[in-house]
């Protein structure tokens, strides 16, 4: 799962932090509270997850527990990939 | 009567009704009154007095409302800025408006006290922490009766301070209350920033009638908002077109029912008919009000009664009580029904002018009429249809953004030669901001570096979504940058991601 976390972090840095890898954020940091992602950013994140990991993200999945930190994303992906 | 006196009447009439809910806290009207009194005492002790301006750099919160009432209660003027505005811009506005006090939400972290060294602030209040400064010079007083100054972007770049009097705001609020038929039983899910005219109006209408304001500051996960709407049994929801687009596309809206919800409002820009049709399908048993206005009008000018949605399709409605609308052609001639011209408005809600900018004021206020800058036509029954803007403003989400302001920021980068900024159509936001840039020979920043440059200097809603590097900007024979050409470059690049041209 470390590889997934690395991929997720890189996506966030490239797409929401303008490639600035020196911006510090922990895996448990809330994207919402840190202002890292806005409502259109969530759409970009979902598109990335669906394409990269070949999963389907439903509208009911768009909640902080699933998407709002690297840790939450990893857990969400683990569940989705097990079910698939 | 003054604005805060109307609210204090509500506090006396309905002390035990819930006034505001935010996260896990709620305040009754009595508690709101107590918090406002306590804050009033603190800022008075810091030297704030009648006629002074206080800058509220705050997120929507119970504390914002208490501070708003406290400042007005001391005879002061409220100047509010969005939490995402960078400290440098806050400092500029403080100097421009001559604010003597700054109140900051604890959630705002992108500042230090040193950022405001160049101002004449007497105090900075963050939660309970008060930082005092020793500026005791005379404070220039503004026009009598002033309640708020709301900064709004204009086509020339720097935002202008719209001066709104107590009478402007009371007249407009009462007019809105009349057509929305609000009562103490009403409650609103407040997602729009209070610092702008639409959100300000949402806040004031409910405070006037003893209604409940349920605050949610993040629209990143709309399902949370919907859960809260059901839980708090809100009766109303106010948004802009992109709010509803996000709800339809990024939430489980269709799985919800809202038994308590009575009405929804849309303003801050037109709602495309396809979006409106989807909304009407989902909220088939709710009243939907389309509205139009401008910060300079405090802000409401027209509303379309829900029963007229089909009959007057495409219209933004008729003037609200107390407002008159006329269409003016060629700057002078009154247009006949059906003829297109500039929308002009008069009423007790029209602003006092722009702070310290008599020239800009004279361009829009003319003999008691406000020139809105919007083009439209009235039908035989006085219903207004807008047909476009006669300026270059970008409307993205809930915000009106000046492309010139962003171009100036880009030009501050040492590697940028020229910059042109436009809005390009977007299904969710209405428009997204795109920049087209030429670079100097000796410095070749990447688009990512320029995006980071903008991120450090602009509130998030003003940042370009994309920056395209080109050899030359499209120009007319006379050398004027052609915004249509910029749009074409941006649209093409959005369809197929552009590469930087070296």
C-alpha cells in the first residue's frame, strides 16, 4: 500500500500544489481543512482514481471519510479494489 | 433606524429562538446579543469608535455575526474580506479604507502581525487575543449613515469599495423579506460567503425575522451539506448557478428528500435553462426564485416569482418592491419595451458611491440612477431579460473577477512579457479562468511556476485554472489584445492539453 500512498501524494502535489513537493502535509491531514482541494478539485481527484485504479466512484462515495486525506483515500481504494 | 437596531429588536422578540448553528455549536438570539455586547466592549476598549472602519477578515461563523453587530453598535463601518484573500491584499484594503481595527478568524493562518506594519491599525483581534498598536492619529470619518463597505471587482482591475448605508441595507432586506415571505419559522442553509452582497443579504434577512442561520463553509463534499439540510430541517437554500451544478453533478442529491425545504434562490449570474430544468425536476415541489442584482444595489434588484418560471422563461423577473428599472440606449434615450440597452436602477437600496473614488462613482451614479453595466430589455409587463455584459468581467462560481487584476499579478513575475486573461465556459463554474502568456527571452518560467506565483498572490477563486505559454498574443491591427482570440487559444488547449512553446 505504500506505493499507492506515494502515487496519491504525487497526484496531490502535481495537481493541487503546483508541483511544490516542499509543501508539508501528513497522510492524515484533511485536504478540506488545509485548503488543498476545492469542490472542482474533487472532480479531478475522482477522475484520477477511476482512470488509474479502474474503479467506479459513485456520488454516494463523495464524502470526507473516503476522499479527504491520503489515509482515507488509501482505505477507500483498499475497499474498492477488494470488492472489484 | 439603524441596521443593528432592527436585529436587536429580533433579539428582544425571540430571545430563545436559535439564531445560528455552526459545526457543533448553536447560539440563541439572546446568546448572539450577549456575544455581540462582549465583543463591542472589547473593541471599544481598544479605541474603536463611531465612524471608524473595522476590517473583518473572517469565515462565516457565529463570531462573524456577533462582530458585525458589535462594530455597527459602536457606530462603526463593517468592511469584510474573504478568508482566502492573501494578507498583502488585506493590508492594501486596510490602508485604502483607513481601517483602525482588524478582526481575524482563527482558521485563517496565512498572516503574521508584521504583515500589517504599514497600516494604521489600532488593534488586531483574533478570537480572544488582542494585539494593540499605538496609532492614535485622527481617523478620517466617512459619509454619515454608512454601515458597510463591500469590495467588489471592477473591470479596471483594483476592487472598489461599495459604500452601503443603513438605509440601503434595511430597505433591500425588507423588500426581499416581502417576496420570500420569510418568518421566524424559516431557516437557511448558508453556504455563500457573508462578506459579499448576496451572502450578506441571506444573513440579514434571517436576522431581521428571527430565523435560523445554519452555516456550512465548505462545499468540497456537498453530501455533507445535504445531510445537514435534512438534519436541521432548513426551509431555504440560496446559491449561485455553480452551487446547483455541483449539487447535481457531485452529490447524491437525487437520493435525498427535504420535507422541510420550502424554497431555493439563485442569483449572482444567470442559470442556464438546462440547469434550471434539472433543478425543477429534482425540487419539483419547492419554490425556485431566480434573482438579479449587484453589490452596488445592496444587492437585490429583481426577482422572478416561481409561478412565472414558464411564462417568463429566460427572464430575471420584475423589480423588487421599492426599486425601479429602466433601459437606456446610447447613454441617454429610454428604450421602449423589447429594445436592448443598459439596465439602470433606482431605489433606496442604491449605494452611496465608491469609497474615495468620486470619478468611478460619477461613471455609475447619475441623477439617482445606478448604471449597472449589464445589457437587457424589459417586456410590456416590466419583466427584465439580460442579454449580456458590456464589460470583460469573468463570472466564475459565486465570484465576479476582473481579468485585469490577474493580468497585473502575472506581469509582476520577472519572466512574463505579456499576459491576457479570459473566462472560458465551464459546465460547473460557469466560467473558468485561463491565462495566455508570452515570456521574456532571458527568463522562461514554466506554467507550473506561474500558477504557483498566482497562488501566492491571489485568493483561490481568482487563480487561473490553466496558463498557456505562447510566442505571441492575438492582437488587432492596432495592437489591442483580442480577448476572443485568447478564448479560442484557451478552449483549444482545454480540449487537448497545451505544451509550453519554447
